[in-house]
């Protein structure tokens, strides 16, 4: 089983959301078949800034005197307070990866690899160089690229995948989980097919290519209240708007039995959006089964797995700690 690790910088997370962020990391670790017990590394930030906040709160007059003394001595107090924080947890993470022979590293967002004393791209490459370790961005707190449709009501799922993780496995497991929570488990098969076609194509492009390390995909699944369609939007940072969607994807989304549609276009902010609209079936208790029977389903049949991926299957495909 591939080991799973977590890394985050505490100053970047609202204290009110810390428990939720840790729970999301643990949930994703379970998707990969692992646990973060003893493998979640916390960076505490700059101690000088923390000490200054304590001084300013406990004795404002002393803080004022300290500023005057710093000015008299020509010391740039702001530079001291904004200095790059120690990265003890990052080095502990790297040592743990080396000892474990690699693994998956779950991080809330790319911002957590900034201000380490090196560009975040360098840190990403450093992590990935240790026995082929893979980085997986987990958090939903970072803003995604602008939604071309402006749709936010009925948001079912919103996440990113990148060249450092098992992108297709994570995308498939995530949409299955989120659709199930939203009461849309009967749509897992169709959305899973979209993930395999679009995310799978990107992952094949990313494989063993250092030129694609900065690329990523943003996935959004929306089911507006009262709508007859489930909308799947995938935004890629690279421009592939001139590349037609695959026949398999077109069949999944717009064959006559389904009646949906698929489109691909250049995003206003750059990159490409692949948009799929999948019709929701009529309300029927029999339709809400967890695993639609491929022999009786009236939906499209694509040359993929016959049933939606379970979390442990996705994990198999994906192949200072607390």
C-alpha cells in the first residue's frame, strides 16, 4: 500500500476551518487507502510575527518602545517580521518520504508551498523527485478560475487535479463520493465516463513530461435546483480548444439515447473549458441504486469499467507530524 502524507501551513487556514481542512485531508487519504495518523506535517509560520502579536496585545506601550529602538538602530522591523518562516515540517516531510520510499502528499493548495525560501515549482519538483512521490491538491478553499457560465447554485463538486497526483483515480473517486452525498448516485456512471475521457487524456499527456508540471484541471459539477441537466465543467490551463472532443465523450454526453450535449471552447481567462450537460432521469426509486446494472441501463455504453469505481478501487489505481 502506498503511504499517504499531509502537509499544510497553519497561518494560511482560518482557525474556524482547521478541523474541516484536516477532515478533508483524512477523507482523501482514505480514498488512497491510507491514513494520516503520524503523517500530517504542520508548518507554524514565522515565530517573530507570532511573538510580535503577543507583545502588541499584552503590552502596547512596550511594542511602541521596541519600534522606536529599532528605528534608532536602523533595523527594518517589517523585514524581520515578514522574514521567510522556518520550514522544519517540510524537511521532516521530505525525510519521511525518503524513509517510506515515496508516497502521496496531500496539500490543501499550492499556496502552502510558497514562502519556503524557494519557488513553489522547485519545492514541487523536490517532493516529486523522492521515489516518484505524487502531490495531490485537496482543499476547496482556493478560488477556481472564473466559471464561464457563472453557475454556483446547486454546486455538487469542485476540485482540482494536477500532474503530481493520480489525477484520473482521484477525480473518479471524488465525483462518486460527492454525487452520492448529493443524492445523485444514479449519475455516477455518466460522470465517471467524462472523468475517464477528459482527465484521463490530460494524465496521459502529463506522464513523464517535465514540460507540463505547471498544468492543472479544475472540475466543477453543478445541478441547479429544478434543473433537468447535470452540468460537468472541466477547465484546463492549456489551450486545446481546437482539439475536438473524443468520440467516446461525445457518445457519453450527446448520443440520441441520452439527449445531452458536449462543447469545448476557449475560456475567457485562458485555457479551455470542456462542458457536458447530462440529462437527469425522471424521479424513480429504482434509478437511485448505488450500482446501475450495465445490462439493463438505458444510458450510453462506453468502453470503460462496467460499474462506477469504488473508493478502494480508485486507491488501487492511484496506486512535524501528528
